[in-house]
C-alpha cells in the first residue's frame, strides 16, 4: 500500500508520515509550494519540526501549486489564470490512498477525482468556516467574489471525499453538520517525539547566549508559553462567537503570573513568551503596566524542534492555549506537553465523560485547566510549591499518549486505509 499525504500545516503530516513509516507503510509527503519552500511560512517545513528531517528528504516533495486561491480559480483580479494541475494529477496517480488537508478537496474536484480522506486542520475548516476566511467573506474586498467561488469548490470537494475525519469538536463539527456532511471524529497523530542529545548551544542556535543561560538556569522556576498573542477583541473584523473560538486569552496568563509574583515576591521565577501574534504589542504593554518586565523573557518564534527541546529539558510548567469556547480542542504545544510529560495549563472545554463518549477514551490524566486569572495563579502556585531544580514529569500523561495517540492511533488510521482500499477494489 502506498499512501500520499497532501499538505503539511504545522508539520501535522510530517509527524503522521513518520508514524506510518514506522508501521511499514510506504508513505510520501507532498507539501504545497507555500509551505516552507524558500523560507516562506517556515513553520510548515519538515526542517522546522525535526533536527533530523534530512534523513527523510527522499520521502518529501514540493508540489508546484500553493495552498491558495490561484491553484483553484486563478487570480482574476491580477489577470492570472488557474494553475495547470496536470503535474499534480500525475504525481498522485501512483498512490493507493491520498490523505489531504488544506485545499486538497478543491484540488481533487478540479481534476475530477475523489480524495480518499480529508481531515481539516483549521477551527471551522480551512477555506470554509475558519476565522480569516469568514473575515474575508463578510467584508467588501477584492478577493470576495473569488473566495466565494473557492468556497463552492472546497465544499463540493469535501462532499465528494470518500471519508472525512475531523479531530475538532466545536466549530469544525458544527460546520460539517450544517453542510450535512458525514464524518468520523478521530484524532490525527500530529506530534512525533524526538529525544535530542544535542547540547543547548547547538540545539538552540537561534537564541543568543544570555537567553540560553536563562533557559537552562537550574535555580529558576521556569514557565514557557509558545502560544500566539491573540486576545484583544476586534469587533470591526470578527463576530464575538467566531473570535472566541480562536481567542488565546494571553492576558489571563500574564495577569495570573503577576498575581503569583505578588504573593511570592522573592520567587526566582521567569515567564518565557514567544514573540509572535497580532496582539504582541498589547501583551508587551500589559506586562509593562503590571511592572513585571524583569520576570518576563521573550523568545523568538522558534522551530518546533527547539520548542520540544526546551520543554523536555527545562520547563517546570508550560502553557498550551487558553481558548475558552464550547468543545474546542487543544492545539499549540499541548500535544508536546502530553507526550513529554510536562506539567501544563490548558483550557479544557469538555467533561471527561463527553470526551470519552466522542473519542472512545478518556482525557489525559493531568491537565491543569484554566478558565480564569485565578486558575492561572493557583496552578502556578501549586507547581511552584513542588519546585525542584529538575523539572517534574507526568508519567501518566506519557502513558496516555502512547496508548491512545502515537503508533496506536496510526494503526487505527491504517485500518481505515485498508477498508477504503477494499471498497475501491470491489468498485472496479
């Protein structure tokens, strides 16, 4: 069986490919041309995800088409025709199973083929109901008529797929139900742990020496958050419900940390934040207003390999993301924290019974739930009270990841592949 994975947003499919290869499944990853090629959107490049991605370079190819408007309908506003998809059609023709995200349903509609499996990566589904697309569809702009045409292609392409697998209850589930599109709720193995033996000065080359020293300081209680800064409501661009499904609530973390410091003024504690997101300046301003600059360190936008390295070796406490919206799934670095056993704060938007009913297994044993500033402060205090120079690790979460995600989850996908292949062979 030969499997093609199309698209690599946040390196989801690069992780998935490695699991499938471990199971002995002949797998190839096809990236869109705007996913890390020539330094464009580097977070989607396999080199961003792993220190050893070069070992798999023969399993990775770039398509000549981007994950964007021009691949489906061209850019009439720029007098550009839709891209020719003959090379794309030829490239995927040798594969028994094609699994895609991004624009893959629309692409398969254009070449008059059925995509075997589509799984969305965006809350609300990419090019359908995700935040930025809704923003473009609800305002007068040059792209509006073209996005409406693309929306049609994407929705009809999704309808034509052999199977839809959705891993996000909440907005994505609502969109599929509204469109009367059947789907299976199941996770995707999107994080592949690697235990790097590199020294910090080699692993963290993008970080200056003084910052590395602060990250590796054994006497400092360290909290790491790599989530995007997006928390100030903009009523001009978003309706509140749609915005809430993507709001990271960074302000809860910052204010909660400040309250912790006020209760423990002599604490040798640092909050490490990532320098990215539309509300980065507002986060900096809030930190200044709270007079906690000395306890906050700023990290550049780091490759996932670096994030995993820091979390696994130096984090006493980490942050997933604080999206507080009914039934929205976790993302950001939560998978890393679960797999590596790092204590982490995360907004959990469903009960254990609901989660088990939906996915067939329980929530990870230990997630420090956050719905308020007080939750943040309490969780920090609890972790700080157990502070040791060596970070604690939660073995129960590691066991959960290995039992319900990782290779175990990849095997469930392999069974689905076999069922689809069987149906295709019968139909011939």
